[in-house]
C-alpha cells in the first residue's frame, strides 16, 4: 500500500540519468521530444574555480529551465573546444575531428531514444564557433531530428540589474560574473580568497594585428587562462544571472517544443538537394 502512494507522489525527473528505463518513454512524451544538452569543457577557471565550472552552470540553468517547462536534460557534456588551455593542469582537449564526430554520435543516440529536437545549451565561450559550425553541418545529411542552439540568456531587465550589481567592467572567463554564478550554484567549490592570485587583465600582445585573426589570440591576452577580476563576486549577482538564464531558457524550450517548421524545412531541403538539377520548386518572381 505505501509503495503505491510513493509511486504516485514521485515527480518525473528532468535529469536523463535519474530516469528509470520504464519511465523514459513517458519522459520523452512529456518533453514533446525535446532533449536539452548542456555543454562546457574541462579547463582551468582562474586560480579559484573548479575545472568544470561552465558545464556545471549550463546544466544548473538547464535543469532549472526544464523544471519550469518539462524537458529531459542530458548529463554534463564536457567535450568541447579548448585547445587554448592545454598548457594548464587538468584540461581535456580532444582533437577536432573526434570532437565533432563524438557530438554527432551523441546527438544521433539521443534521437534514437525518441527525441526529435536537441537543444544545445552552451556554457563555454570557446565553444561558440564550433557549435555554430556543428549546427550548420547538420545539413550535410538528411536527419530525422533537429539540432537547435539556445541563444537567449537573460532579458533586458535582468541584464540591467546584473550591470548594476557588477563592480568590474572587463572579464569573460572565471570573472566576477562567472564566479558569482558558481557561488549561487556550488558555493562549496569557490575559493574566493584565491581569486587575486593570478592577474586576469588582458595583455594586448597582438594589438598590432587587429585586422588578422590567429588561434593564439586568447593566449596572447590571457596566458594564465583567467580573464577578469573575480574578487568582488557575490552570490546575489550569481543567483540573479542563473535565474535569468533559466527563465530565458524555459522560454526557448517552450518555443522549440512548439516548432514544427524546422524539421519540415530540413526534409524539403534534402529532397531538393538530392536532385538540384531536376528541382522544380524554384520560387520564380512573377
Ligand atoms: Zn569555459
């Protein structure tokens, strides 16, 4: 008897690894086929934050979003673009071909499990170019799923509040803001007393080459893989940022759930791409 009662009360988990195989099909249905994939990397985060900080943040925001608008959230995905931190202890930087192949394989495994929509939530700046390329490269083959990348972080009001609370006006990695959101989600992993051990101000060593880009650009500015000054970080700022991010993501999940156009367009595109010469669907101006 009590067992039955427990069964009824138990909410369907949003975290993929917390679901049972028997509840999995129900979760896919409730999620309307949307799986959220939080991506980061394992890299140094200044002298004071844990190596997995950005994927922890992406996953925390994803889980909070999925609790508002149900979706299944994939486990932390650590394998992203991070060659620029290979000189720092603890960094895992996988070669480019495998990196992309692995992510494709994971997406196709997610899809094989019934999901038709994969929403990537990225927590690491160094992944942006690679993920945009990955998303574009989905058109190389016909697929029965759509990969989306969440673009929205927080609304204007939250952005203003964040700006109002921030004390530093530069950063980008392990900085005041990133440290603050770690203080909000995992305060036990933040060693704020060490935030001043390294210098995170940009060195501008390639300032003379502004019109030509090169892969060593980040190292040129931030050789210690710390961009910012995290000393004024505070959990109040972090809570605001994570909450704002989660709310924005919940809206993205809602929009992705509703979307029926992307898959149809993909199918139409591949039909035309299979035989461009005999294609009759060209939209001529009358
Ligand atoms: Zn990062």
